C-alpha cells in the first residue's frame, strides 16, 4: 500500500504540472511531405509499461491520503490490466505508413527522447534529434503521458467518478532541420457505463479502459493516414480526424 500511495502522489504531481513549459501549436502534414521520394521514417512510442489510476486535485498530504484510501482497490487493479493493446500501436503505425509508400520501420536502437539534448534552435522540436539523421529522414514519435483512469478531487471531495483516459502527443520531426512536420496532442476520455465501483475486477472501468485505447489508436492512425488526403488536393477528402474527448 505504501508504494501505491507514492505512485498516487507522483501521478498527482504529474497531472497538475503536465501543462508547464512551451505550448506547441498543432502542425499538419503538408503536401511537400508526400512529394518526398520514399522517405525513411523511424517510428517510436514512449509510454509507461502499465496503466495506473491517476488522481488530481487532492492537493494536501491528508487529502492525498484520503483519496488513496478511497481508491485503493482501483489503484491496485489498474496495473493488472494488459497494456499490449496500446503498446502495439508502434507496429501498427509502421504498417500504416508502409501502406502509403513510405519506408517505415520501428526504431530499434536504445531510444529515449527524454535523454536527448535540448535543441539549440529557437523554433522547432524541443529536443535535438540529429543523432538519428543518418538513419532516418523523419522520426514519428507517439508520446503517451497518461493511460489508465483519472479521477478529479477538490481537496478531500471527489468531483468526478473515475474515467478511462489516454493522453499524450504525436509528432514527426524532419531530420534535415529538426523541425516539426506533424504535431498534435490527444486526450481521449471514456466514461464508465453504469456503476464503476465494482471491486475487485471493476468490469465497467475495465471495459471503458479498452474502449479508450481503441479509440485513441484509431484516431492516431487516422491522423497520420488521412493527413495525406488532407493535403493532396483531393477536395472530396474529409479532414483528418482529431482525437475526441468523450
């Protein structure tokens, strides 16, 4: 239980401070990208390896303790759910891009965006991706910052029921200039149908969790795939689907 409490404290801090830093506006792929001849695209996905129960708004130690106790069974349950459905997105994106005529492959080197040096450029990607410039023309990164459930508090008082959540950002960096050619944030929320507090298996929460993952994956893949039609001059094409918040 002690380790679970530490997790909740840390995840609360992450939720509360996750918006800090430079705000990057969305960037859509333009037609110039699709005029490249067989560009080499490395695909990498960064994420926690297991889902968690996130709590936010319980902003004092006693509040956190109370929230931890009230949600203890859910906190213990969430890491037992499989994460493979989400983590398989990397391979699925490789297939999506290859089907569009690109040379896409998963980044197999020891790759960690957080360990890259900050970029010295005033604009563009925050990190310096030049170490991969000889291997790839572009890097597509899916950075999942939160997946599992989220419940909001105001001090001691819960202000929402737990909801399934998948949150993060997807972006593509041009290796020739370290600029974003694609950037979008995603935040998928799925409410639990019916009663959520059904320990120990939480069937409603579990079902919402898998629905949120599938919705996020479909929309992220759609964003990449439909970006080609969005900018290829086909006036009949529908715009890229943005990840919705349900």
